[in-house]
C-alpha cells in the first residue's frame, strides 16, 4: 500500500471512530429518555393521560434512535461503495 493510500485509510478510520462515538452518545441519550418515561409509566399506572404522554415520548425517542441507526448504516454503505 502506498503512503497516500495509508494516510487516506487512517483518516477514514479516524472519521469512522468519531462517527461511532457520536452515534453511541446520541443513542445513549435516547435510551436514557426511554428509560425515564418507562419509569414514569410504572409510577403513574392509574393516570391514563400521563401514560399516553409518556408512550408518545417513548415512540418519538425510538424513532430518533431508528433515524440515527439508518443514518449510520447509510454511512457504512457509502464507505463500502467508495472502497470498491
């Protein structure tokens, strides 16, 4: 492998590591929100309005996590295509 190819590979690896770290951080924040609203539901079992609000927020957080995952998979696919 030539030196410029090695430098590009190192740069690409570094970008992937940064992306993975940011993605893990974002997903961790979303999971924290999901856990919090699940705890609220457990405490407010008799309060239908609170349960509906919490389940809506859980659904929103889950959709955010799915969007992040989809975005990450697109990045991985783009990396694979550029390597070919």
